[in-house]
C-alpha cells in the first residue's frame, strides 16, 4: 500500500512515515540540517522555512527551550 502525503500536515506526514522520533531528536538538538533532511524526506514544501520557524519558537510547537 502506498501512502500519499499530499494534504497531510507535517505531524501527519511524520507519523505516517515513522519519522516522528527522528524529527523530535533533531529539533531538541537544534540541528537545522537534520530537521531539513527529515522534512525533505516527507515532501514538506519549503523545509528550511519550517525548520527556522520551529527553531525560532520551539515552545509554540511543543518542544522545550534549549
């Protein structure tokens, strides 16, 4: 069965592809390159912008401040 990611949120894409833990580790480490890599693998448009937004305000997205 093929999972289509079109129309899914970032969190839905992460869950559907089994990459939630990988994403959370990258965010908690503040590793922008790893974050962008994960986002590219799940076909998120403008992955750098998404990573920058999360890093700018991690608490808003449910992550602890570093």
